[in-house]
C-alpha cells in the first residue's frame, strides 16, 4: 500500500523583513500565495526510512535525514511512538533551491502522507506544529491558498483571494542559500523597520485586482538576492520588456516571478524569457492553488 500527496509551490507577493532577532531569525510580514506547480510525495512501508527523488534538479536534492520529508516522517513517528520505516519518493516539479518552497512542500507532503499511511490521525493543529518545527515556510505548504505569515513566517492567517492570477517563473542557473540571502539583507539593511503587510496589496488580492497586485508587490530580500546573483537583473528586465505587469525575485531567489495580465500574456512572457537566454527554464502557473492534498 502507498499514499501520494500533491503539494504546491509558493510565491511571496509581499515579503517584508524586519531586523534579525536574538534567535537569528527575522520577523516577517510574509504574504504567501500558493501557485500551481506541484511536487508529489509518495510514501510506502519499507524496512527503514529512505528517500528517493526524480525530476528536474533532483540531483541537488539531499536524500539523507536532512531532507525535510525525512524529518517530517521522523517527527510524526516520534510523536506517536512508532518507527519511521517508510520509503519516501519525491516526484519533483517545483524548482530546487529556488525560493519557491519546494523543500518545504516535500516536508508538508510527507507529513500528510505518513499520517494517512500510519493512521495516526494527527489534528490539524498538531500537523501545523510539526510543520513549524520543520521550517518557517512549511505550515503554508500544508494549507495553501493565500495567507499572511508573521513571526518568522510560521504564524498564518488565511487570506481571501478574489480571482485567478497568472504567473511566469524563470528558473535560474544555480541556487541561492536562504541563510546567505538573509545575511546579505542584514549587511545591506543596518536598520530594518518593523515588517507590516501592505493594505493595498491585501485589498488587491481580495478583489482579484491584477494591476493593483502588480503595483504593490515587494520583496525586501530582493536587493540582497540581486547583490549575490547580479545576473537576475537581466532576467527581471527581460520579463518586464515582454509585457509582465510586475517582476520580482521569489522569496530568497534565485527564481524570479512575473505577474502577467492573463493566461495568453503569461505564455508570451514565458516564451520571451526563454528566448532572452537569461534563464534556464520558464514555467507558467496560476494561483491560488490548494495546499497538500491526498491524490
Ligand atoms: O525556517 P527555515 O529553516 O526555512 O529558515 C532557513 C534560514 O533562513 C534560517 O536558518 C535563517 O537563516 C533564515 N530565516 C530568517 N528569518 C526567517 C526565516 C528564515 O532569518 N523568518
């Protein structure tokens, strides 16, 4: 018997970053939007815990106990006093190390899949607690849709979304380390104001106003990501020249996100980005998308 769970990628339409806290994390006002690019996590009983991965970039995915999917299985098993003996297989479609929460998605997916396989029937609150222990973005991967994340991003408040938004994601050649991007943010931002969600942006999401969303999107990590990965400026410029309404680095990058007027425009922007030679791949996806679901 095996269980498969599908989990979406995310884009941060607003990532407001405050000063570093005593624990090293940063307080955030993080407006998450789940987008329709998915990993699928399948768990099957096995003699011992092991992880395999297939799909684009899968050679860069760690298959040891540092993989968030493996840690999710271990944390759930420890809570219920059972052995985490499962084979976790990840079918990857979310760009790896790209700032789209692919690793977090696999953690949330493995958690839901193991819960179903083992019949542990953890409550939603317990699952969210384990997600928060796994990483700041993991609770959002579980719930999907749209949400405002505060604290280090793990405290979620669901947000209403009044329509579909059409995106293009340009996959960069190479990755960026999230801690390194935050360190660069600290270097570039000696005094960071308290992070606050933008009322205009929340309003645009609620009413499905694509122009309003384009005008209010902002990522405070973008200067740091561009400082460490300067060629991303060319990618952003290529997408804007092709008609994207807004262009920004996704999370800590190096994936870049482009908001398009409609589905046709998204395909045009994707074609132009590929032709520009400023990215390795361009993916079209819609939002919002559902969180982790059994398939
Ligand atoms: O929570 P997660 O493991 O995804 O965080 C990865 C790294 O990103 C942290 O070790 C920290 O360096 C940085 N981070 C941060 N503030 C946050 C979230 C992440 O500084 N709110």
